[in-house]
C-alpha cells in the first residue's frame, strides 16, 4: 500500500513539473517519446514573424498598390498644428481629412481615387507617379511623384512630391491659381506664398528593422525621429551626392541625391557627454546629416550634409587666401626668394605650430617632383605679425628671419 502511494505521489509530481514547463511537453506515441512546443509559444512565434521586416516590393504595380493600402498620417509640426489623415483602400479609393491637433477642429474632408502614372518609366515598370482624383469640384486632379523613404520605429514613410495639377479644359499640368496641392491646407493660418510641394506620410506596420548601428564609423544618414529625446535617434544610412550648381534633375532632388540598398533605419544612442552639442540645433525629419560614431556605436557628431559641404568649401577658400598671404610675406625674405629663383618650390599644407605663444603656419621649401615633394628647408609664418621663422635642426629651435 505504501509502495502504491509512493508511485502515485511520484506520478503527480511528474505531471506538475510537466505543467510548469512552458518550453516543451513530452508525449508518448508508438512507444516513443517526443517533444512538442506549446500553443502559447507557437502564437508568440507567429507574432514575431509578422513583425520581422519584409521590404516592400516596389518594382511592380501590384507591389506599389499593396504598399499604398492602409492608414497614413502627415504631421509637419514645424509649420502648423494641422494634421492630415489618409486612408487608402484596396480599390485605391481614398479618404483624406485634415484637423487641428490642438483643438480637434476639422479642416476639410475629401474623397477620391488614385490612378497610377509613369513619367520616366516604361509601361511595364512600376509607376513613379500617382494622381489624386477628387470627388470635390473645388479641387482638380493632382499629380505626385511617389517615393518610399524608410522603415523606422514600426512605421513606413513615403514621400509625395507635388508635380502640378491637371486642367481638364486645357489638358495641361499647371501650378497657377487654384491648382495648388491639397496638402497646402497643412499651412494652417500661414498666409505666405509658400506652397507645400513635399509631404511625408507615415503608416504603422509594426515592422522591425534588422540593421545594426555602425561602430567607429563616419557616414551620411537621413534623420527620421527621436527614440528617447536626447538619448537616441532613428537614422537611415545613405550614399549622399552633393547637389551641383545648375543641377536640373528629372525627379525632385530628395529622390535622387541619396541612395541606400535597404531603406530601413537604425536606433542610435547619443553620447550623453555631448548630447547638447550634438542635438543643440534643430534637426528635421527627412534631411541628410553627416554622422560620426564611437567604438560602441554611439553618435559623437551630427551635422547637416549641406552645411558640412558649405563649411568645407568655405574652409578651402579661406586656406587659399592664407596661402596667398603667406607667399606674399615670404617673398620679402631675400634668402627664401633666392631659393625660389634657383628652382625650389613652396609646400603649404595648412598645418600650424605655436611659436612664442602665437599660431604660425608651417611651410617647406624643396624640390617638387611629379609624384613627390622633397622637403629641404622648414619655415613658419605668423600671418598677423608677418614674422617668418626658420627651423634650426641642430639646435631644435625656431629662429627669426
């Protein structure tokens, strides 16, 4: 009897342990034991699979159609409090509404349908433009270049660039008079002549990006928003091409000045010792920035791409002016002028050194071959006082000339 009670107790204990084990359950089938995953874990795995990023297929018309279907929102916070909501259905009918996010006051409700167009693409390719055809007679058909931007924080972002409105009478595209983009409603009470030619709409998808932060690297990236304010930001690394003067592209500039293989963003942490220097100035969604990270992948520097280009160009012009000034100063030194008359050249690198407490620019005299410069004499010039120094190699000191 005691033996039977012991066996019963052991069996109950095994059943309790099996019930507490959420990772697997053992069953006996044809005298063999096998493990099966519980339904709870199967359900969770399915949810995780639904969140894994699946890049949208934008190479076909059907792929673009599937991409557009859903609920989109546009909120240009730095312009006004007006928000746009756009719901696109499977048949490409849409509802577009505007409201004031502070007062919840409606600013307009519109319906219509979307038609695909191809401007610079072949008929068999995916569309590069969409037309919004409104049921409201107050608005005519409006054309927009369509552009997928990125996936970040569980959302997709697409850009629409206003390409004009279609006048059914003249059968032409126009930007005049009433043919402004309907998204100009987002201006709110702003009465200027500024038209909103570019809007970015976001759709919640729950997708999870797979890219990891770049470590100890410098690169260009598009800013898409904050994670935790002053602690992390979403960036999408891109290949950025500076815009040249007189550049007249077929597509709007943001569509072609940056490229990336996978349009998905990464959440980067900010170096907390430099956070106010890094994010002290306003950063704008959709703009390109030059980024530097440390060995942990934390951002240590962030500057606008175009502003960086401006600084570099300004610095180059400034150094050219410094170089001319230095050449003018050393021409008054008979010894240096004699070396130059005998075929020597001046090498200016922009490097500086402190002499007698003041910054001086270093220059070298030597022979300039096609592929190498042979340094022979070393000088320094104070462009403020116009004092020239020669380096004494034997005594390791600078001598005034």
